């Protein structure tokens, strides 16, 4: 297992599937894992807001017998008050692991380089790996065989899209991405995912046509058109992305049993309509629940290794 959990790209195919298998075990039998992280403390650095990430890391740590300390956006101010390097050098003296939600992906890398304790990426402008692990666990619960699965992602080629591409590559799934021109996923990330996918048989389609992307998809996924930090672009993006809304018409172009996914928070009436989000096809709250189970396993794998 890795020293840190920063990108799904860094995992071996074995480690990826090991996390999903262990997640099933902890979800089925959480009592067996109680107190596994007794006396361990997680520092949680948030440069951006959060509901799911904060709750699932904090609750996860409590359920494992450990503790979590929340550091709000105004507390540390990485890059302004102190460098990521110095933050890491301090925190390693007091706690056993760090979870960080940051703007700059480089801050997470610098923090991990500086500290001897595990660092977990809880979202950067580039990636959201814990989300994609929970999403692929959710897909595995529903679809069983990830190698014959097709995931269609519609909207902005953002952090969530990037981590889903890496996860699809490790899982051996098909993934199509439809974005407006100019909002495609990062070409370097797509290249890396394609490279990773050679080992598993994963395949990718990047298009600007949502109807083409959802064709025969097992799951249709969307995310905010303007991510945290892009609030000033919200009005412009609403116009640019208007034909990328996941609504009943688009879902009708997929199959009858196609599920709908979203990392949340959802912007109802923007990237998704209520009739899709609240429909029986929607598995968004299963995704949110599974953040808890998958992150408990990530913390256990990182911290148990440290005890060896
Ligand atoms: N999906 C997700 O990471 O939600 P939060 O931003 O609320 O943590
Ligand atoms: N792409 C979104 C995901 C939120 C969980 C953002 O970065 O704001």
C-alpha cells in the first residue's frame, strides 16, 4: 500500500480492487473494525467548504476508535500564512495522518513530501480520488462486473471527472465524457488514464455530444458546472453548459435501467433536473454513504502500514 492517498493513478490495479473488496467487508461488518485506530488522530485541513467529506472522515475516524481535528479555511491559510511544507513538518509531530481539501494540487504533494505521516487528498482543483473510489464501489454494488460497465460523464471535465477517468482505467471499465469544447478533461490526465487502461482493457471516448456519450451507458454521472473556486464564472458557465444538463430527455437516450450519479452538492435545475435527481434511478445518496465505508478502509490501510 502507498504511503499517501493522493491519486488513483498511483494505485496498482491490485490495490484498487483491494480497497473495493475491503470496503465491502467493513460495510457488511463495521463492528469487526471498531477500535482499529484507537489513539490515532487525523488532522482535517479544509481550504474549501464540505458536508460529505468532513462528515465521513470525522465519523469514520470516530467509528474506528480514533479522533479527528478540524482545521477550517481560515485557520492555516497554506501559502499565505505558512507553506505547505512547514504545515506538514508541524502536523507530523502531533497527529498520525492528515486529510486535506485544497485548491492547488501541488500543496497536497508538498505536504506529503514534507511529512512522514500519511496524507489523504480530499479534493483539489485537479482530483477527487476518495469520491471516485466511493463511486466505483457503488457501481460495483449495483453492476457487479466493472469490466463490462460503461460510465458516461456529462458536463465539466473537472476534478471529479479526472478521478473517475483514473478509476475507470484501474477497473477496466468503459468511460465516455461529453463536455463543451474548451471544458474537456485535462489531456495529460486522459493520456495517463489511457496508458493505465492498457493493463485492464479500459477504454475511453471524449466527445462534445452528450447523446453519443450516454448511449448504452450503465450509469450517467454529472457534477457542478462551476466548481468551488469558480463562482465568478457561474453565469457564463450556465450558458455554455446549458445543453449538457442531465434531464429526462437525456436519460431516455440511455437504457431503461441506467442509473444516475452525482458526487453532490447538486445544483438542482442546472446540471441536473429534480425529476432525475429524485427518481428511483438516482443512486446519489448511496454514493454519499459509501464515502464513509471506503475512506475508513483507506485510513486503515495507510495507518496500519505505519504500525508495522
Ligand atoms: N462530494 C463531496 O466531496 O461533497 P462535499 O464537498 O460536501 O464534501
Ligand atoms: N467539482 C466539484 C466537486 C464538489 C464535491 C468542486 O470541486 O467543487
